[in-house]
């Protein structure tokens, strides 16, 4: 086979410390159809591209990728498919904020409201300044409350199962300290909880795996209401407060009457970054709004050389 060099143009951003690598050009041709259909084609036919972009040696376990694509809904400014070190995400809050800031950096959108299409629905995104973004997420809800699971080494752990664009298990009662110094322990605890949920057959109400685990504790930043630790599907923790996780949490808070419609909830991440959230009811559904800040930190071209044994990244 003759040697082949492919070039992939990316913009790297971070949202509250959590990276998003936005693929601007050089991605696979996924054909036409809904974003959900194109995500399925991406997974089935082009998974090596996912791994090449986000896995080592070009990326890391923390990196989330966003493939920009032509939207199927002409009212949308872009389509986007999110992916990580192990697979694909229906929606990603920090990633949406990163995509908006990357598109502004490229001069493709200006301040104001835009619609972005994802495999799980259309997101209304408002670019407030070149770095500050607010998004109205997909309808979010709690599907089960106070689910008790028996976790090896931890005993009975109770939490809520909620949807915010991904499935979350929200653990409010636990013995852990939510601090960066304790990240390794939090990772192991959350990973064990995830496996216990799986073993117990506890899933989202569409049958989807609960692949994000969220632990809460008191905030350490003045004005914040809570601090979280969110374990993502590939065992990396979210450096941001997690947009979809905060959406799931807001849906529970609003359902419980802990917050009222439009009331601000400031969610702190493990590294001290903040998302400002609120929720309102539209046509009987809870729509969370998440506001955060992202910065561009690289403009680069990835080189995929067919002679490179690790051109497609290191895969587990
Ligand atoms: O911000 O929604 C989010 C997210 C999901 C996984 C990592 N970040």
C-alpha cells in the first residue's frame, strides 16, 4: 500500500478546564440523514478516526472531540457529534460551549442566538461574548429517585437516575471528600458504583447504560451551591462541572421544589470552575440552561500517517 498522509484541522478549547477538540475539516464523510444516523455510521465505519483524534499520543483520556457536520435541520448553524476516549456522547454541555467559542474564533458565528444540532436534539446556544456561552439543553428529567445499589467495599449507596442528554447516577449521600487531592479515590469509588449499577441491571428508562456517575459535596467557592465530581464513561473525570450532569441535577432540583423556575444554581467542578444553571418548564418538560466560559488554546493540524503504527491512537 502506498504511504498516505491525512490532515485534520482542529481547534482546541477548554471549558472550565475540560478540553474539547473541535474537528473543523478532514473528518470522515458520514453521508446524509439525521445526526443519530450519522453517529451510528461514525461508530460503525470510522471508529479509528475517533481514536486517532482523542486518544494518546495526540490526545488523552480527558479529551472530548466534536466533529462539526452539516446539520440536517437548515435552521441550525452547525451539526456536532461528540466523542471521547471510549465512544460517543449524545450531547455534551462543556463541549457545546467549546464549539460555540471555536466557531466565534473562526468568524463563523457572532454574538446572539444560534441553533446547534446534536444526535439527541437541537440546542439553543447564545454566544454572549467571544468566550461566554449559554445553552438551553435538551429536555431533562429524573427517571428514578433514591435507587439503592449494593456496592462492593462501600455498602448500600443511594442515588437518583436522571437524564441531561446522557444518563447519570446522582449520589448525594456518601462518605467521600469532594476535592482535587482526592481525585484518585473518587475515580475508583465512582467506577465501582457504575459497575454495581450495571451488575444490578439498573439502566436509563430507554434501556441506555448509566455511564456517568456524579457525586456531590459542599462548595468551596463563595456563591456556589455545590461542588461535584463527575466520572465520564472512559474513566476520566470531568474538569468542568459537566453541562449534561448539571442539567440532570437541575431537573431533580426543580422537580423537588429545591429551586424555582429561573432560579440560579451555581455548580462548582472538582477543579473550581463554575457553571451557572437554571431550569424552566416548557410544554411540560424541564429545559435546563447552562452558562459557562471557554477559551481557545490551540489551532492545529493533526497528521495521520499510514506508516505510523499509532496513527489511530492507542486503544484499550
Ligand atoms: O459537559 O456534558 C458535559 C460533559 C459530558 C462529558 C464530559 N463533559
